[in-house]
C-alpha cells in the first residue's frame, strides 16, 4: 500500500507540470499563468508527499518494469525530485511577481516550467535513451528561454553551442554503450562492464575507457567547469529568476548522470583522476575569480563555477552521496542568493550612502589563518582515519558550512569571542544538515574510494592559496593575481579572439 502511494505521487509529480503546460496553451490568456502555477504547486505537493512517505516508512519501491519510460523510484530519486520541484515552484512564483507587466511573462514562466519538467524526468529516468533526450531538452529549453528577448540572441547562441557539444558527446557515449552491451537501463549496467573491455585498434584504449572519457567531457561542459564556463555568464543576460533555477537545478545535473554511470566509470580510475584534477583546478579558479568580482551576479556565477568544480571532484573520487548532498545544498543556497541579489544591490547602496565601516585591519587575516588550521586538521584527520562514506559526507558538510560562513561580511568586524560564539551557532545549525546528508547517503549506496587523496590535497591547496593571498595582499604578485582573477583568466577574451578570426576567415 505504501509503495502504491509513493509510486502514484511520483508519477503525479512528473505529469502535473507537463499537463498544466499543455492545458495552458488552450486556456484564455488571463488564466495561462494560473495553470502553470497550479501545475507546479501540484507537482511539488506530490513529490513532497512521496519523499515524506519514504523517509517515514523507509520503503523504497523497486524500479518499474522495463520500457522506454522506465523510472527509478527510490529514496534518492524522491528526495531529489522534492528539492527540484520546491526550487522550481519558488522560481516560477517569484517570476510571476518579478515580471509583472512584462510582455514575455507567460512565455518565460512556461519555459521555466519546461526546464523543471525535463530536469525532473532526468532525475527519475532509468532509461539511457530517455535520460539523454532529457539532457538535450534542458539545453534547448535553456537557450530558448534566453532567446525570448531579441537582444539576447548572441548570448543564446553561446549557450546553445556549449550545450550542443555536451549533448553530442553524451549521445555518442550512450550509443557506444548500448551498441556494445545491449543494455538500455542504468540499473543493468553493473553486469555488463566486461562487454566494454574491448581493445580499440590494438591500442591500450578500451571501449569502456572511451565511453568514460566522453562522459567526463560532456559532464565538464554541462557543469561549466573552467574553461567551458563562458556559457554560464551568457545566461546572466536573461531575467534573474532563470539564473536562480539554472544555478540551482540545471548546471548540477551532471552529478545525477555521474551517479547513474558510476558503475561503469569507477572501473577507469585513471580517467577519473584527470576529471578530479580538472575539477579541482576549476574550483580554485572559480573561487579566486569570484572574490575579485564587483558585480553581484557575476560573483554568484563564478561561485557556481567553483562549487561545480568541488561537486565534480567529489564525483571523480567516488563520493557520489556527498556530491548529491552538495547538489541539494548548493541548489537551495544559490537559488536564494540569486533571487535576493536585487536586495543585495540596494543594501550596498545604503551602506555606501551612510559610510558603512569596512573590514577591521588584521581580523580578516586572523580568520584566514584559523580557517587554514581548521582545514589542515580536517585533512590530517581524513588521512589518518580510514575513510568511509560517512567521512565523505561530514567533510563535505563542513566545507559547505565554511563556504556559507565566508559570505558573512560581519565576520571581519567582530571580536574573536563573538566570532567563536557565532561559529558554535553555525555548528549547531549544521547538525540537521549532517543528519539529512547521512540519510541521503543511506539511500544512495554508491560510494567508492577512488583516488581518495584528491579531496584533502585540493583542500590544502585551496587553504594555502587563501592564506598566502591574505598575507601577501599588498605585494605586486597579489595585485597581478587580482587583475587576472577580475578578468576571469581571459577566457572571454580568448573566445572573442577565436570568433573574430573565424569571422575573418569566412569573409
């Protein structure tokens, strides 16, 4: 009975939004927004009830019978669907007020609902073909949403080019996987890995290695890892609610696909090592660039580049449950930051008007040193204690909490005793997050220790850079690093130069 209730609510959550979109097309113009909102609220309500039922009764129903729309309804899927629907509902409701009087309001809300529906079906799908089409549908819906405004045509083309490259790489990988294994469901992948261990042209490469490399390249582009993050900044041309949904539920879908493909990918640790190094470098570059940006939305976008680098690093080291928790926490946090970014600008203007005091000298440097000691302690503990899945989750929660705390400017203007009390308060608030993360981890059961040294190595690297930056902030090297970070390490300039050369050759 419980399983039937969960399955029914999950199906309703997946169908409510698409049905409301179709119905709104035949409704009067005055009712179209209400249909979209009602469908989204119904979808969220059903997803929330299914997730609550699984959390209470602990019964995860089996995957549905094999067919094109085979779904994977379990604890992880239910939690992710509930969070996705919640964020989508908030964004669409916000859009209804934010775009009041805008001629494109109805079209914008419908396209955002399409993005939500595609992401939700991708989360629940157990079929490789269906998941691939949902992956491509996200690309198309995103570019079309940006293209609603004629002035954004160039930005929409940049987004579409990057996402098409990601889609093609994924389609090729899925086609090779299906053609050599005959399997079309993610749940059947673990028993077919040996079929992909076929040498290619008498070389050391195997079909499985090629498929894994293609998947990683596709995930890297979709996750906006450096230097493919240019498309993420092109989306800033669209209204802010799109950024709230994009940074909260689209850019991080690579973790979902990595979770599904992990039985295959974990067999090729060398390729995952490359992905991990790439992700760690992207996390460092994204964070450095974020710190130098004066613009609120660009700062948030570079923050996403850094966060997606860390999430991908978790995937590359086999910590899938930690990556999925990071996906949820980052989605909620970043959606809130984007939707209140307008208020942040107003707050900054008020502070400037009344000469709000800046950071006290020396305190920020002390915080950097304390943060370095804390991260060093965590890294040493991780290296000396045998790591398990709980260690991954707790460590990721601590890092996420530290990142959240670093956004509070008041930390640079308070006394150490008050700072300690504030830190204890944050630790108390973090306990529910740890409990939720461990609960999610029970549902996933997919963690593998792969190149486990990468996470503490990059944490130490990041902490060392932060401390060096604080200690040498007035040096010529720091000033040069600031200029490079401010310009995003010149990816936009290099891309513009390449486009101009191509345009000259066509002439």
